[in-house]
């Protein structure tokens, strides 16, 4: 037990790391207080009903926002406009050569792109707040132009403030600020999950089948732990392609001759394919719920209640696989990697430089991307499958698990690197 807490004690003894940890905690605490600051003129009970009855995008935003949506808080939109703006700028960087050159300019270019992301987040936040105002309906106490300006400006300002908090964590704290905010929001839903498990045991105990309820809860917990371990394993897994550099003499010095590798992560796309797929499938039911909540059309009802059935799981899995390949192709360019290896005098043993090298890297990338795509699809669909068979609604979905594990590992690695610089034992040894 002492060895488990040794890295934590080491981190706390270092003054710089301790200050960063305290700053991170206080900034996250400020955010959690903001989750309970209400928007003027909004009925909290109506928004809570939207989350419980319609789910969809509202349910996803409520999880990412740590309950801010159902609380009718100024943070109800959470950080979703910032995420959307980041994704748009990232896609445009791949499509527009000028932006790609700007990204490669170094720190100044990245600062310009980051500034554009902030502006885009504010614009998208105001547009999203406008659509939410239109869809709120009975949740607005006194509809009108003053109410519209108050609600939309409050939601937009809330998103801008969250961005500012994230940047303060990046500068004065430890870890990625935006990721940590999402991480804390998901963790804050933990008591609801524990309450669900308690209600299962309580329901079976009432019927005199306490042992059965305990076994069901134990099975759910074991599946959850197994999935977390599996996610950690795949998230850290990578395929290393060996690269050999030839020796060359420059003046009186000899360069090269060493061996290295090209690391390709198995889950190169991260959680983005799941977010894309979830947003697309949640968009249509949410719109139907807002525009025609009392519809009698069988077609619209089938689309609105699409979530949870086997066809939904199949479509979700296929979309996740598609977006995994789509994002991987944008994030990793085998031709560019092969050219960089050749320019530096390197080669893959047994593979000729140039096109054969890029073809080989593409072949390896496709193979591990298939595994990563099926991994994401399984993790995404598994909670729905368990809910279908057990009738128990899981507190954490696949997206939540991937985000939690990814952020925890990233933060642990940053703390470990800080400790290793000071010759302390790291977290991940």
C-alpha cells in the first residue's frame, strides 16, 4: 500500500507540482460552483424533464456538463461549442493548404489557430444558444426579446468562461484544462450510477431475492472494471515500425547509424469518432422531440425512439468504424512520414525507400485501424447491449469511459514527467 501512494507523496513534496495541483483543484472547484448558477428566466424542472424524457443531445450535453443542463445553469452548453470549433478548424487545416502551413509555422502559427478556435467557439456558442432558446419552449418564464438576449448571452458567456478556466489550468495548473473539466463533469455523475446500483439491490430485496440483486450488481461492476482495463490497454498500445538510419560523415563527425521506430497508436483517432457518431444519431430524435413532441406519425415516432434498439446499435457501430478510418486518414499521412524518413537518410529494413515505404506504412496503418475501429465500436455499443439484456440503464456510456481513461492517463503522464525531471519515481512504472 505504501508503494502505491509513494508517487502521490513525491508529487506533493515538490513545491512546483503542489502549487499546480492546488491551482488545478481550485479552478475546477470554481467550475463546479458555476454548474449551479441558474440562468435568469428559466424553469429548471422543464429542462430536467427534457433530459429524462428525450435524452439525445440533451442527455449527452448533460453528461459532458456534469448536470449543468438539467440545472438550467449558465454552463448548460458546457464546452461543446469549443469542441465543435476545434474539430472544424482541424478539418479545415487538412483541407486548406494555407492553414496547414500556418500550423507548421511553429508556436506562432498554433497561437493564431487557437485564437480562431476561440472566436469560432463564441460564434458557435451564440448560434447554439439561439437554437436552444427556440427549443426550450415552456422552460422560458416570459418569452420576448429581453428574455432571448438574457438567455443567449448568459449561455454564450458561460461557454466563454469555461474556455478561460481551461486556459488558466493549462497555464497555472497541470494537465489539459478542457479535458480535465470534462473529466470532472463525468466523474460527478458517479453518485447517480451508485444510486442506480443501490436501487437494483433494494428492488430485489423487496421481492426476497437479495442474492440475485447482489449478483447482478456484482456482474455490472466486474464488466465495468474489465472494460476500463481493456480501454487502458488499447489506449496505450502502439505498433512500432523499425527504422534504421545509415551512417554518414560530415566533416570530421559521423552521424546516423542508430535504430529507432515509427510509433503508430492502435487507437489513433481517440474518442472523436464516437462523438461524431453519437452527435449524428442524437440530432434527429432531439429535433423531432423539440419540433413535434406530440406527433402521431409512426415514422417520426420510430425515428424519435430509435435509440436503444438493435438497429440503432448496428448503425452506431458502423458510423464509429467509418469515422475512425476517416479521422485516421486525416491525422496520419503515410506519404509524408515516408518522405521524412527518406530525407533524414532512414529506411525500414527490407523495404525500399519512397513509394514502397509509404505503401508498407499504409498497410500496417489499415490493419491496426481495423482493430481500433472495432474496439471503439464495441466500447460504444456495450452499455446499450447490457441495458437491453438487463433492463438497467448504465450511468456511464462508452464515450464517458474513453474520455475518463484518456484524460486520467494523460494527466498521470504529465505528473510523471514532472517527477522524473526531479529524479522521483513516476506514476506509471
